[in-house]
C-alpha cells in the first residue's frame, strides 16, 4: 500500500465522519462534502491518485 492509497483510506473515514456530523447538525453541505470525500478516498485508495488529480479528471467530464 503506497502513501496515496493510505491517504485514500483516511479520506474515506473522514468522509464518513463528515456525513454523520452533517446529519446530526442538519447541515446538508457538510453531509454532501462527506459523500464527496468518501468517494474521492475510495478512488484514491484503488488507483493511487491524489484528490487534486481526481478533481481535474471530474472537471474534464
């Protein structure tokens, strides 16, 4: 597991926390941000790409 994959796993955990916090505080923006962080973390873990690289690829779509 390289550092990008490890960071991806950490982002998934952080995304889960943000989503739960957003639900508790009724903050839809934080909840959505948690979903995005979790998705970015899963992709980063699988492919070893950074969040910035993923954002650039998504923007190209």
